[in-house]
C-alpha cells in the first residue's frame, strides 16, 4: 500500500509524523470524529478535471471546494469534479477515495485551500479508509510545494426537525 511508500518518503526527509489507525470510515468528517481531530485539520483530497488536466485539490474536511474560486485561481475555462472511475487507476496502491494529498508521488499538481494552510497540524488518509497520517502543515508544504489559494468555503449544514425527532 501507499502508506509504506509514504513513510519511506517522509523518513528520507527526516519529517516527524504519526500514523493513526481507526475503524473504517468513508467521509472526512466521520474520520475527524473517530480520530478526535478537528474537521478543519483533516485534509480532504479532491480530484478535479480542469481543461482536460487532472489536479489534486486539498481542502479541510469542514469545507467544500469552491469551484468558481478554483476556476478563477487556475484560469481554467472548464472545471469539474472528477468521477472516481476516472481516477482510481491513477492511485493503484490506494483504496478509492483514500489517496493522500501528496500529488508529487503521483505526478500530479497539488492546490491547497488557504484555510488548511492556517493549521499547524494536518491529518490525511494514508491510502486506506482505516489509517491517517498526522504531521505539521509546514512539513507537508515543504515536501509537496502546493499552490495555495482561496479554494474552499465552509460547509453549511441544515437539519430538519424530523431528523432529531423534535416535536
């Protein structure tokens, strides 16, 4: 799996990190709750198609990609969320949707939301839905050299009264 390759990469650069194991979880906010890490510190990797090129966009779990801002930031004419079937073969060592935000390990450009760059620590999927890597954002940025911009907005939640059985 990619976790071993990622650990070798981090160790070769003398980066301090922690690997956390948790029960299977498939959404970034569910992972944040299980790992007891604020959603703002969980780096969610999103793959987008921009003018025929695939890009890795990394945003906090508590945010969503702002496609209008992203399109302006990169100067793309057409931009869309990539379908998992389109990119799963790009990450053969990873479970679908659990790729780490190290585009440099996959020959892919990485864009990071400025709201994630505000955090001292970040955590991210390590190729599976059961493992996270936690490290400093500064080390991540040094190794990946992402382009940072206003690429995300906080998620808005709405709850119905029926959802909570409120009379």
